[in-house]
C-alpha cells in the first residue's frame, strides 16, 4: 500500500479536453479505481481503432467485457470477439494495442494461468494485475 499522493500534473487548465479526460481516467485507475466505471473512456483517434478489423474487434471487446480485477485467456477473448480459433491473432492484437492500461491488455493471460508477455515488460504486467486484485479486494 502506497502513502504517496496521487498527483498527475500541474497546469491542467492548459490541457485540451481529451487530454483532461485521459488524465482523469488514469488518475482514477491508479488512485480511485471504482471511479473508472463512472468516467467516460477517453476518445481514441488512433487509426488502428477506427478501421474495421479483427484487431479493433478484439480491443473493443477487451475494453467492454473484461472488467477491472478480471483476467481472460487469449482463447476466451477470441471467443468473446467472435472467432474461437483466433487465440494467436488475439496475441497480435495485444501487441498492436496503442493504448495499454486504458485498453487493458495486461488482463489477457495464458490458458495455463501464466501471465504471458507484455509490451511494458512482465514485471509491469504482474504489477498491474496485482494492483487491480488488491484494489478489488479493498472494495469487496
């Protein structure tokens, strides 16, 4: 448990509205996770999230269906996204995720229960999963 204050940045009045939304969402994720469900998801303008593709389908399914403190296997996410035989493609989608943490690719693990790989490093993935588990236990 950290006693550090959750401070995002000074000069927030100079930020654009989308950046303010993103900052508020990330602050809530790390400091007050229960608030993330009541905040709007920041606007995504990345081309990968705009074109029709399986990757887009997987990322939006992950964002919508896998809640804070939950984990899902690559195969389960493939099923949720509509193609039960596409577990490897789900792995590719996770590697392509342009907005980790907000689109929570750290919640996707191997069917064996192993954490699998993570672009931010396996220690970061384990920390994020642990953070969510501890925060969820506090709320229970």
